[in-house]
């Protein structure tokens, strides 16, 4: 019995090859896979950076805690600070003087005062008075600046005349005439107490009245 080939089959043809995806589908799958791999790498990198930051933060906190402990140890080793009583007293005195000066400055620089009622110029020009032997202790300005009363000490009655003459020549006191002058002897027998007032009072006697009359005549107080 003999065999003969009735039909031949070529298994290398396209019909017998396994199916393949189109190239565009393959490119899409490769792209998706690449993006997934890249995303995974980025996530791992972010996690690693977060862990590194947490480690750095922990180290910084530990260093801060160590520095705080060292500061506490140094402060505990030092003696406690104590205020110097004399410096504290000087501070209190200066604070009181500063508060008083601010009150005076606030009063003198009030914006709601009219120019005719402001005593700033009178006070400034009164502070410019400088006659040796005359010490101004107190001054009072009333009646919108029309009345001026000065009180203080003088070592020689003759020095009171140039003091008044210098004062009434200043612009703020050109309209002021001192109609009352009183000089009294002080307890220490060296200084004399004086009082000048632009408002007239009852006449005095003896030496004070004589000095008043002389002063009134020289500066025209009776104007």
C-alpha cells in the first residue's frame, strides 16, 4: 500500500499566526504603562522626601530642646537680678517730671485755644528772663492773660527794677503793667520775698509802699 499526499498545509501563513494588536493600541498601552511607572516613581520620591523632612524637623526640635535646657541651666547658675534702689528712685522722679512736663506742654499747645487766650508766649518769654540774684518761684496767669502775678526771691531789692524793665519790654508783656509790688524780708535774713501783680491791691505801708511807688513811677504802672 502506498501513501500519497493529497493536500499540503502551510502553517507559516498569516492564518496560523497568533493574533496581534494594532500598532496604535500597542503605543497607547505602552504610554499608559510608562505613565504608571513614572507616577509610581514620583510617589516613592515624594514619600522619601516627606520622611527626610520629618527627620530634619525632629532633629531641629531636639536641638531646640537642648538649647533651651542649656539656657535654663545658665540662668539657674547666675544670681537673681535685683533693682538698684537709687536707680529705681531716680527713675520714678524722672517719670513724674516727664508726666508733669507733658501735662504742661499739652495744656500750652491745645489746638482749641484762641490765639488771644494762649499763654504760650508769656510762659516762654518769662522763662527767658535771666537776672542774677532774682529767683522766680511761682507765676499765675489769669483773666485770659490779662492778669499776671509773679512770686519769688531777690537778694537785693535794686535788682527787681531791671528784672521788671526787661520783662515789660518783651512782646508778650508790653500790655502788662505791674500795679502791685510787695517785698518782704525772708527768715534767713539774706533773701527777700517779692510779689508782682498786674492787678492793683490795697496800698502798703513803710518801705514796701515806698518801693511800690518808685517802681510804679518808673514803669508807668498807673497807665
